[in-house]
C-alpha cells in the first residue's frame, strides 16, 4: 500500500487502544473504508493521507476478532461538496452490477466461484438494502448485468492501493458512476474494501478505481468462518454509496453523522448483546451493517442511513 506523510503524534497509542478495546491483536484486524481510527474519537487529517487516497497506514485499521482483517483505512471525508440534494418522496434507484471473478485457477479453492453463488450474493444485497431482515428499506435495488472471469494470480492476490489493483480495474471496470463493479478476489488479506463516491466521481482521474473488492470466501456459503453470509458485500456497498462506520469518530458528537445510530467507541467483535461503549443514551448498534459484527448479527440499516445514501446517490451517482 502506498505510504503517505507521517501520521500525527499519538496514532500508535491510538491503534493499541483500539486493539485492546476490541479484544484482539492487530493481526486479527478486519476492515476498509472511512475511519477505522474512529475508536480514538478523531479522524485522520488530510496531511496524513497517502497519494493513493488511503490513509497513511493500513496497520491502524480497527480490529475485530476473526480470521482476517476487515478492511484497510481509507479516506475519512465522504461529505457532499456543495448543497445537499433534496430526496424525492418516491426515491428509488436501480443499480446495475458487474461482477468480475478474478481467480488463480479453475477450481473453487482457486477463487473461481460459480454463477449460482454470485446470484445468491445479489439476492442478499437486495434483501439487506430492502429491509427484509429488519430496519429501513433504502429503496436501492441491484440487478446483475454481467459476470466475467479472469485468471491472473497477481490480480487475485491484489492489495488496496497497489499497481495490481490499478491494472485489474483499468482492464475490467464497466459502466458509469451508477454501476457497481464488484471484484471477487482473495481479498488481499482483508474481507474487502471500497471507495466513497466522492473519491472516484467526476473527472479526478480515479473513476476507474470505483467499486468494491470482496473476498470470495465471504460470499453466501463461502469459506470464511463467521463472515460467509454475504454481508461483507452489504457493508462495502454501504461505503460505496456513502456511509461511514457506525463507530466513526467514536463517542464524539459528530459520530457517523447519523442521529439514529447511537454513538459507539470501538468496532464490535462477534455479537455482544447489550454492548454500550459510550456514555450517551443508546446501546451500541451491533446489528447495523456498518459495524464490524459477525454476519449472523447483522439485521439493519436505519432510516437516516437510508436518507444519507439517497443524498449521496443523487449528489454523485445518479445518471
């Protein structure tokens, strides 16, 4: 991963505090996008970002007990530039999905997942974004447009911010800003990662990076224990549309900029009923798709998360 300028003082101590709070060592870290440093109640400043758009070090990603890291630290700013769009009462968005199966061979163990498993993942996306497990109906619907397959071991093992990621996405990316490109790989040691729409929209030269990378073992019926119901894709697509983690900025008043997700000091590991990490009223939102709980613990997006996604969609992705 591309390294940026030096991080501000105290980041190492912050990372240690996150690991201790989550009950695991850095080697067991999990996730990707907006603010994995949130447990220390602050976001990485612009001066700490690398030129790739990632924060200066992935080693400070928030921890969660599990077999692999959740996602690398990435941009901490997903706020809309300019006026926030008004969401019509009958908002609905249909998202075309292009799935790129990148494998190192022809077997399932090589990452060559079958079409049936991909179809199951699309079903899970629609169930979770339509509120069928609980929570809000976000009014986003996902339609599979194409599946392509590429055998390339270097791309299969690509990590975020690398030349392999750039080469794979330049070669495979399809559609415009409203199209979801899903790259199924080994995961680069993570469950997945994504980019905020603000980071890859417009004419900034990074449009080809848009999309989500998902460890194929996290698909429904996959091989990654505790994370094989397909909700890694739901989590990463939440980032792709514009959501922060529920633990963004920890217990600070800013939080994840969503009023109906209680403040949360650190990411969840497992499914600890009654977890309450901040003094403000409300238990931690451990069932929210934007936390780091086990897949079986997830049940919802909130109504205000739905509104934020709709606003982000109209600002950056609506065609």
